[in-house]
C-alpha cells in the first residue's frame, strides 16, 4: 500500500507545497511506493528547488481601483509572483490565472514585465491621461531579488523622474537603497515617498513568514537611511496576525525612532487558495496554536459561528469550505467586530504616543509634464 508523503517545511520558502489552484480539476499528492525516500527531485520538498524567471510583454502598465479601502487610485507592479515568499501574501491567488500554483509556484516562478517602462511611457503620454500618484509594488515587491539584475523598477523610476510624475513605493527590501540617487532629489520636490513593510522584529518569525525578504533590522536601517536623506518614509505593520506577530507597538516604536513619519496596517486576509495555504503553514510551524489563531482570524472578520467550517488541509477545493475572510469593501482591510476594534485602538494609541500620522504627506501632481517624456518641454 502506498502512503502519502507528508508535507514538510522547506528552508527559504514560505509555502510547503504546490497547492492546487481553483481552476484545476485534479489534485496531485506525492506518494512513497517503497522504492526510495518518496521525494521526487522536482517535488515541493526538494532542497534543490530553484527560482525560475520568465518574461512577458505587458499590455498595460497601470492598474486602477476605486475601492474605499485603498488610499491610492493607480498602482504598478513590475513582476508577477514574488520570491520573498511571504506566506500571508494576498496576491498568491493571482498565480491561478497563469495556471500556476499559488503555493510554491508563486515564489519560484516569477514573471517579469520587461517592456513595462515603454508601456508606461505610452500611457502617461496619452492626451487623455490625468496625473494621480502611482504606487509601485502594490501587489508584489518591486525590489525582490530578480530586480538586481533586470532593473525594471529602476527604468520605471527613471521615466517618472523624467516627466516629473509623483509616486510612492511599498517594499520590504533593502534594495530600494540602490535608487537613492533618484529618490532623494525627487523627495526634495515633493514627488516621492517610500513605505517599508516591517511585519515583526522577531527574526526567527520573519524567516518563517517571509523567508527571502530582508531581515527586520535591515529594513529599519533602510528607514533610517531614507529619512536621513529627507525622503518621506512610513512603515507598514501589515498584516496583523493574531497570536503570531504580536509586537505591533514595538515595531512602530522602532520605525519611529529610525525616522518614519507615518504608519498603516491591515489585518490578515485569506482570499481563495490563501486560506488552505495559510492553514497548512500553521500546521507545520505552530500546530498547537493553529486552531486558536484561525478562530481569532475569523473573529477579526466577524465571521458567524455557523460559517466557521473546516477545510481539508492543503486543498483549494472543498464541499463546504470555511469562511475565514470577509471580502466586503469597507471592512476587508481592517476587519470588523470587537477584535478588529481592539486592533485599531492599539494601533491608534501607539501612533499618538509616537507622533506618527500627525500630518498627511501629499505628493505634488502639478509638476507633471507630458512633453518631458519625449525630451522636450511641454507645449501645454
């Protein structure tokens, strides 16, 4: 009789399996047939798992949203998938549209939009375009490891600098420091701000949650470096995961001391395949706390008790899946109910004490000059 090979945590990776995506009609699992260890060289448990980068020609550069939960209207992402491997990443389910797993494929099969700067130039150059601050890295990190070689993010920033278009960056990578030569002058003119994501100060936890991102202390040093050059810098303490990253106040204090002027947070969201994937991660890393953590996550989204079923571990399909997340506009980012209110109160109290969010930093759209995209002064 064959036995199912148990899922194991993989060093340097957030996910532990290639969980089936929601469009698949079949699911596969490794089995031990008695002829070896049961592990295939290409299996998810293999220590030889390598990151693969492929390229696509982007048809559009800017994404647009009208959600009341989000403070910006335009986003831009140079890459699909992210090697940082954050297990909580709400973008993981987007890999399903590529017929890839939101699990290991999301962090090992990266798609780079190599013509992104050229497409962006065309969009900004349109006579119908009206400037609004662009946020870089809204879905996947624009400074993930592959950016060191491909420099797609760098090309985008050079273009935005040339036409004086305002933008912000969200990242958990120290790689943003590479572009200080561009960012510092733009900051003096009110054209850029940077937000560094620091989920926890606990290095061991960070290696489990976001295994290939910069260490927490390194991100704090990036905040200090950016602030020292006069670049407006904020900190993201997202996502808040109950009974996992419990040091929100300490993160905010460390970021404020490093020079952050603002902060924001969201609570853990578990759309689509991310729910069973996160449950799998909990079973591997925090088995004794797993049910307690998930119950509080459901509390954060005010899920009724009758809808808190169970889902087969590691599966994207189930006859009666649990509801772990409320995707309604207005509540999905911060949650609702008593536990969401307590999280909000903790955050706001810490920000008041530390002097964060006292002033809103507005980027200047009036300096945008379409004509500078083509190396000439605007005629309009």
